C-alpha cells in the first residue's frame, strides 16, 4: 500500500521533472548547447501563474494555456538574447549566456515577488481522494494526466505534423535543413519557445504541491541534466524515462527500510534523504562508467 | 614598424604597471581584501585553463578541488593548530590525490558525460562536508582558521597578505606560461581540435589530459588554501556549484588559454558585483546583464577582444621565417633485409555481425609504394586504422620490421615509425602551416609536454622544430604559405601540409588515405611526382586511392580489397586486368576512375 | 501589490538620513548587512525591515546614516560587505546577517576594528568564541530548544518524540540542543532524520517517522520544508501533535497552508508579532505593515529591538563603536518582545514563546511564555 502511494508521488514528481528535461533535450538537439536556465524557466512558470492568479483567481487548469503562451513568448525572447547572438560560437558560450540569463530571471523574480515561498493554485481543487484505500491527492493525478497529455502532444507534433518534421530536420542537421528550404532560425526559436513552455507548465504543476522560490531553478536543472544523461544524450524518450527514474528513486530510497522489512535496523540510518542524493550521484557515476552512452544509448550527433 | 613593435613590446609592462598601481590607488582595507581575492581566483582560473582551456575538457570539479583544499587547510589549521608551512603543501596534495583517483574512471569519458561525472563528484564532496559534522563542522563549517604564517608569526591583513598572495599568483602565472608556451601549447590546441590528429603525430593524449587534470587540481589547491587563510573560516559554501560556475565564467570571460585572460576574468568577476552594489536589489540583475553583454561582445574572452583591438591598430607581431634546417639523415638500420618492413597476417575485424576485414594478409618492403584499392566499404580505411592502432583488431597480427605492434597504442606505433594522413583532412585550421608541422616535429624531438629539459636549453627544441618544419614545407613546395593559417589553404595545399606533418615524424612507413581526392589534374601530377620523390630516402608508402590512373603512375604493387578480403595482389597492370577486380568494381558500383 | 514594500523602501532611502529637529544631532552610522538574495533572503529581508523601521523610529537627537548591503549567503560576501561598510565613514554598530557561517567570518574583523555586530543569528558558536563584539537579539538554540522540548514534554506530556531537522547549520545546531534537552527529561528521540532543503516529497520521512510509533513530532526545518511537512502530515492524518521550530511562526510559512492543515500545530519563537498582545506590539505591527506591506516575524522584531537598543545606547552618550559595544554589554533594555540583557557573552535574549494554530485562522495564539531561561536576567 505504502509502496503504491510512494510510487504515485514519485511519478507525479517525475512527470514534472520530465517536462523540464524534455525541454532541455529539445534545445540540446536543435542547438547542440546546454540551456542552463531551463530550471529557472520552471521557476518562471510558477511565478507567471502566481502573477496571473492574483489578477484573475481561477483554477490552475484554466491558467494553463495562458502560462504556456507567456512562457513560450519568454522562450522566444530568451533565444533572441541568449542564443542567436552566439549561435556560431562553441556551445560553452551559450552555456555561459544561459547562466547569465538564469541570474537575471532569478533576481527579477526576487525583486518582483519577494523571497518567500509561494504556491500556485491547484489544477482543479485541493484535497485527496481515496482510491481503494490509497490516499492520493487530486493534484498528483492531475499532474500526471497533464504531463502525459503534453508529452503525447509533443510526440504528435514532432512526428505527425509538417512543423514537427521541420523541427526534427533542423535538430538533425541544420545545414541540410537549410538546403531543403526550412527556415532554420525560425525553427530554433520555436524550439526554445516549446522548451520554455514545457518548463513553464512544469513550474505551474510543481509549485502547487512543492511551492516555488526564486532560487529553485538550480535543483531542477541538475535533475534535468542527470535525466538527459542517463536517458542517453539527445533522446527525448530517454530523458522522460530518466526523469521518472530519478524522481521515483528520490521518493522510494529513503523509505526502503519500510518497504523491505528484512533490512537490519543497524543500517536503517543509511537510507536518509542525504544518502539518497549521494547514492544518486554515485549511481550516476556507475552508469557513466559502465555505459558511457547512457542507459538507452546515444543519438545526438557530435557537432564540431 | 619600429614604433608598433615598441608599443606591443611595452604592453606587458603597461599591464604590470596597472597591476602594481591598482592596490596603491585603491588602498582601503576593503579594496585590498577584494584585490587579494582577485589574486586567489586568478590562481584558480589559471589552473582551470589547463583542463578546460588547453585540454578542452569541460571539467566541473575545479570548484570541488578548491573546496577540498580549503577544508584541508581549515581542518588542519583550526582543529590541529598546524601552521602554513605544513598545511599549505598538504592542501595542494589532497586535491591532486583526489584528482588521481577520480581520473581513472572519469577522464576517458566524452564531453558532456565527463562534465556531468565531474559535477557528480563535486556534489558528493559537498554532501560529505555537510554530513561529516565531527570533522568538517557540518553546515556551519570551521571558524578560527589561522592566517598565513610560520613560527608564531602571522602575516597581517592588508598589504602583506596581498603581496604574498599576488607573489604566489605571479609564480603560478610563470609556471602556467612556461608549461604552455610556444609549440607545447600548440600541441594541446591540436589535441582539442582533433584528437585523431594528435594521436597520429604520436601524442599520448590520455597522458596529456591526465597531466592537465592534475595541474588543475594543484592550482585549485593553492587557491583553496589561500582562500581559507584569507577568509579565516571554511564552510560548505566553498564546495557549492556556485564557485564552479564562477570559475568557469571567469575562464570564458577572460580567455580560456592565455595567462593574462585568467587575471582579467578574475578581476572583472570579483569586482563587477562590488561595483554594482549601489544598485541595491538590482545589482545581481545588472551583473547578469553585464555578463551576457560581455559574452556577446567578446566571445573569445577579453583577451580575444584585446587581440582584435590590437590587430585593428596594427600591433600584430611580425613573423620572420626561420632558416630551414634539414632533418637528420636516418641512421643505418641494423635489421636484416629479409624481414619485410610491414607484414599484415590474417587480420580480421568485425563491427557487430558484419566482417569489415576477413583474414587480410600482405607485406610492404622498404622503399616500396603499395596502392590499396577496392570499392567503397571494402575495408581500406579500417585496415589503415588497425595498422596505426586507432582500431583494435579482432584477430591476426601486424608486424613492423618483425616486431609485433598489433596491440600497441596509437602514439607508440607512431614512435616506431608509422605515420599517416586522413581521408577527411585533420589540421588545426587557425594554426599556421609552420606550426601545424612544427608541433609534430616537436613530439619527435622529444621535447613534448612533461619531458622538459633543463631551463637553459628549453628553447632550443622549439627553435629547431620550427626550422626543420620550414625545411619540410620547402620540400613540399609550400614554404611561402608558412604563416598562412591552415584553414585558408586550398584543398591541394591542405593535402600537402598533412603529408609534411606526417614526414616530420621521420616515418619508415607512411599511410596516405585518399591523397588525390579533391585535387585537380595538375595538382594530382604534382603530388605524384612528390610522392615518388619521397621513396628515395627509403620510405615506404601505402596509398589508398579510388583514382586508379593516379596509382598506376606511382605504385610498385597494388592490393585490392573487396568486402574485407584481399582479392588480388601484384603489379598494377596485372591487378587491373584481374577479372575479380573488374567484377568487384563493376559489380558493386560504377568505379570512380577505372578506365 | 507585492512590490509596494520596495516603493516604501525607496521613499525611506530618500528620507534618510532621518532629519531631527534638535540642535547638534549626534551622527550614527549603522550599515545593514544582511542576505537579501539566496536561500536566506526571507529572513534577511525581515532583518532589514526590522532594522530600517528602528532607524526610522530613532530618538530625535540622532541623525542616522545607513546603507543596506546584500551579503548573499557566502562568508566572502559578508566579509567584503563588512570591510566596505567600515571604510565608508564612521560606524556605531553593524546590523549583521543571521547566517552563522557569515557571522563566524565577520567576527575576527569586528574584533580587530572594534565594532559591535547586531544580529538575530541562532548559531550557538558565535557567542562561544569570547568575542566581545557580537550581540544576539534572538534567543539561541540553548533558549528556544528548552522551550520547544519543555512544551512538548511538560505541557503536552509527550514521551515518544520523533525528530526531523534540516541538513543546514540551523538544523544541525537545533538538533543538538533538542537531543540534549530531551536527555534532561530522560528521553531520546524514537526517530531522527535530516532533510536537505531541496527535498520535495515528505511522504517517505513521515512514513518512517510514523513507523516508529511516536506520540509527537518535533520538526526543526526552514520555512518551505516546514510547510511541505505539515501539509503532508495533514494529508496523511497523522493525528499527533507537531511542534515546529521558529520557521513556522513566520507568516509566509503559514500563508502556504490552509488553516485546517495547521490545526494543532505549534511553534517556538522569540515572539509572535502578528498575534499582537501588548500596545507596543500592536504599534510595531501597524507601522511595519504600513511601511513594508508584509507581515512581520520574530526575526524582524528581534532586529528591531536590537537596533533600538543600539540607538538608545548612542543617545545616552556612547559615541564610538567600542563605547556602544560596552554599553550594550552592560545595559538592560525593555524591548517589545522581551527584556534584553547580555549574559556576558553577547546573548541578549533569554525568553521564548510557544504559539499554536487553532485551525480557523493563520494567526497563531501564544500559549506559553518561557522567560529568563538562562537565568541571565536575574540580578
């Protein structure tokens, strides 16, 4: 029973991580660069929702399209400032420019909203439901559903539409795409918009359950980075699986003494939250050592 | 010319004067403290330039090395009361030891995996510092770290500490400059541009990267120890990712490989938030904005920006062509002539289930030119890669003058006298032709990184390497392009440059992968004459070509591969007439150059 | 709106230095060096607001000059800010960051330059180093954790207590004092675990704690994690009392939770300004709300009281920073939260209160006051 409950919590958390990681990989594929402000976009999404709800008190689900729109526009601005001036530079330049943009976003949020933790409104209503003796928060179910819808929608967009084809062609080979008459810069800008919109939704979803403060981004970007690596650099589905793995691990590991009663009491102390982080990083190192191509293999081609 | 030379000669002195003047003008205790921090961060960034700038690996451990050293100083100083002469060396040794242990699993990883692995290590160090309360003082850290001092005397704050820290920074700068100056820095440039090319000139790239990693750790150790002494407390904050990001930013903003860049980056990033303090809540926004503007305006760092301004003013240093010096003539060989130079026996290689090579055997004698032909995908390049040690063989052996080299690493095979060129040319485009060749000459002369002679004769190999490189360029008829960046050359000259670089290694056997590809008729004829000329010195050539007429003109023998097997060996005219060869070419696809 | 306190501050900055009508006013420099950015920005902002309000209420014979400088959360930032402030004109006292590591880094400089640091830091170590220039106006863990444990054990009669704390300096110091105080009652925690600030899901730790079959939970977490923990506990319906650390008394923490989720939750602190009580407290509350448009917490009040005590010392004739330090060490001062007097090591606050939430509002009621816990107020 507890196992199931932990699993639901882990998947809800993982669903939000996955949206963030998905955006991270989209930009990575399109530009070859690591967007280190992706975590700050999660934070921005949370605060955009908070700002909206102070003007217009409605449930989160109603806010969702507005958050997508605003953070998507933010992504366009982001790419115009942080990426396009540097697009012919080595990826590490973009890495630094996104760090700088992250600092700006954090402090604009700090000045505008203040330092205290804030919560976004729930997607539908607050509260829990009993599902066969399992107490599950309505928000958790809604988060999982919304994330699944978005991941599915993103898949359809990339695989079934002309726009998606152009986006994928741009990600695969910019020069070839340009030769085929695709407007590469537009596609990259749209990728940024899509990526920040996904992060923004993650912010809206997470900030109800886990609150949001201006400095939250660092935690999310580390998670997205790790998820992208264990999932195989450049693999969209791998990143989602990676995000799920991390979140479920984060939630389950500290509870292992309860789940596996045979563990000797003497080692219960090893299953703390801090050890969970240490073990996560050590596991990551082990993955890198044994499978340098990531758990699911690598597809992103190297760029000179 | 002379006025410009004077100006560019005076630049370093002007910089040094600014450096000395700054703390004299801005001399309040606060200004002196901030300037001391600039010195400390400069050392950190100088170290980071080894692994990040020169070796080109995005390591995210530099902050952790810094923090580990600070903790060693803090724990030994505050808890055990040990003083500077003991704690300082130990604080440098500790991160270096960690680097040695970490390097084994991590250093072989590729780019982003390497970055993430190093980040993971740094995070583990941070968590340990927080959790291991009894030793590290937990999240609070340790207070009461003694100042820099010995035998009961402690260096006061202000000028004495500043002078000491900057003295060490100066020494570090000299060491960094000396290690990376001239062609040695160019060797690193080659390595980070093309690892393949670096291995093909006999550089042990794994060892170079390892050394760079250790140097980074050692410099970080120096900086971390000084930071703990200056601040007098150590807390987990020194291990946080923030420190690493600051260090990385300093390196990118200042300049990744130049000593001056480390100082400029550290100065700017320490001072910038202080200058913006008056903006109160908005100062970090301004800081982020300034950072962003900087990376857009000066993407190669401040050093790159200064270079560009200098170039605009015509301050570019003038090149003088070194007088060409011929390479020493090869020593008479003591091996009996019966042993072939190269013999390949039963070589087999599979990728997945597909056999790229199946039981391939052939020989090459001294002074012989062997042409290697075969349709696309017949295994020619795989064969060259195995002979040169880039790809391991599944079965069979490769012998060079009777000695088994099948399992030797690539750089060792080069040292034994096998050189090669690449189908897709691997040159450093923003290095001059002369430097591209001289770097290879330097590794041959044995004056490479970490193999330095005594300081009095260090410059001799650099000079000699350049003069011999000039000779090689002359021999290939491209001396006038010596100071042209390799990226500016036409295809024909690029091919020749690659051959010149390979010849710099004084090989016994030279493997050329499609040297005539992309050349026009005249260039092809010219190349054919030059290749035939090379043979006079006893050098053997293996030439992969689709262009059979080109091969017919120069080759003594042809070896034809099809689907990984040798289907014909012999005189060019015989092989060309062989029905198997004709079938292989016309059966598979239209031949590029068959008559 | 949200940023109106900024406008307030801007207006205030224009007003400063506060002009007094008296002839020949004494000049006082009180730099405010607190973490306005980083993970402690909520508390740092309270410190700033408290100090700024005190400076506005300065006695009319004083002309106070102050700068607010962000120290962020690194010791380096704090030390730089302190050196900078000391270089810019005469300083009577410094309002200093409540972050322990920053205080530890600033202390040697304060000693060298003979300048008192006025703080609300809870870190025990800062007053244990024999430095005569540190003054702490928030009860340390040796005071608050006595109240925390005594309330749980004596008033609620709990015996099997679970303890959850943070892996920060705040958490580690609090844990030590809680365990020590439990030992004085012959108890030890039936369950203990440390959480990182980034931990999001509280279900594992709560499940483990409940598996140890406790009759109460003591938590010592920062603001966000405290709210997460209490919300999860409410969702699980744990049904046992939760006594939280001082972060729970901060109004932004309560604002994250529904009143119903707060039912039965208690917290320790130096005071609960939003609960009002005395006329002085009501006046402080009103002024603070007017000026910053946010609710004050105990840190703001502690910093207010501390800064007011400095101003009184100056107005009574202390001129140099060293004189201010000596006056602070000897004076007894009736503040809004409590009576302050140094115990000889710079600990000025010796009282703590316990407040509880009734499940109907987000404003707690003070249910128990523990005065003079250390005995330093006894003549």
